[in-house]
């Protein structure tokens, strides 16, 4: 398993990261432990979760994902073997602290609660799940500027994170669903005020959404803030299993209507082209899609997720797959014809 540096922290993380947002919804605690065991045995040392998980987010299941990871850490005495990343929820989920903010009080409470669920004294990477301001994320288009009196100042957020780092509860900090302006502003404040430096950014990146390459990729290289790529298979769409209206019984898009980001007619057309390309080269479409993400120089880690062990094994096999230049050129040709159908 290849490892890559987590920003400038000195922490090395595996190129594949185990995503866990199905734990507590589509996966039981026993299944979660089985996935964690297999991932670590394969060489993955990086586990990603969030206080709002599992997804879809609900009051009655919120926090189960972290709890399942915590019970595994305790049962296996595995804390020293893994890098744990979790996230503080942004505004919009009233069942979490009455509506979470990136304020000092909210972040201290969020970290303490996550530490308890995770059965650990420290979090390796603590991320802000989405901005505490009105901007474009989760596929939104058409930015309209709007000042908000209730938005938490970035200085307050970073100062609170410094307190958590100084207390030994957090080792490094990261962003998620953030814009180029947000990343650069955070870096500027860190330098000016002596506050913790952002180590990574967790944003979507896949064959249907390569928008990270515009703006953020240069920041990743020049500033050492690498990508933690989420949805590398576009909710499983890039496996081809949903083509022609197929609805596999346990598929996420079959079970949950809320996941529509990668289901447009344009996305299906592009997906069909990528799946056909994979078949022409005797490749598994899902593994080809993951191997493409793995090959990006601005990538720190590729967050894979699975609901079955067969899916997990297939995803793990992408680690050893290197796409030849003919395949990479053909991928870029498809992308030029149908760029970013799912931003």
C-alpha cells in the first residue's frame, strides 16, 4: 500500500482510506468491524468518519458510525495502528446541537462527543464538514454573494481548533466541501495569526466531477493541502450497475431517493462511455474509476466505501491497478466531450 504525506504534518496516510458513512445504516456493527479488520490487514491505516454519520443523516442513528469504530478500536486495541479522521457538522442539521456551528463552543462540544464515541483520547485529523457560510458546495451552481451576520468568523473557528490542538485532543486540521477562496483564506489566517495550518481538503472527485482540477489542484500542489477524494465512484454510478434504469436491491440509489447528484441523463451518457472504455481494455469499470483517482498527483488519499465485503475487495484491488497511457488519454477524450456532468 502506498502512503502519502498528510499536508505538512509529518503524518503518513495510506493512498486508500476506508470511508465509513454506511456504518449504522446499511452496515451493522459486526459488518463494520469486518470491514475495518480487512482494510487494516490489507494495509490501510486511514479511517474517515464524521459526527453526522451514518448517511442519510437522522437523529435516531446519528453518531452510530463513530461508535462502531470506537467499539472496534477498543476490541482490537488498534488505536496505534490507524489514523482517525472525523468531521464537525456545519449548519443545517437541527438534531445535532440544535443546529451546528463552527463556533468555539460548538467545536469543543463536538470534539469531546466524538472522542467519547470513538473510545480515544485524540483525533488525528479533525475536519470542518462544510462551511459555516453561504457558498457553493454539494453540487450547487450559480454563486450569489450574500453576507451573513450569523456566520462564524473564520478567525474564531481557527482559534478554537488551536485550543483543541494545544489540549492534545486534535493532531491536525482539515477542510471539506470547501472552495478555493475558503482554503486560501484559512491558510492566510493561519500564517498571520499563528493558528493551525490546514493539512487537507476532502471534496468530491471522480470521472463525473473533476472540478477540483480548477483552482483547488494548484492549491494542493503549491500549499501542500492535498485532496481526500470522496465519492470516487459517484455513489456507485461509475460501476455501471445503475445503467438502463437498473435498480440493484441493496444499491444506495435504489434505497435512498435523496442521492440524485450523479443520476442526470448527462451523467448516464458519460458513465456509459467510461464503462464501455473499461470493457474495451478488459478492466472492471469501478476499479478503472478508482485507479484514475489514485493516479492524480494532487491526491493525498482516495476514500473508498462499501456495503459488502465483495465490494470492498474489488475496491482494494484498485490499489495495484496502474492505467496505461492509452486508457488515460481515452478518459481525457471522454471528459473533453462531456466535462463534469455532475459538479
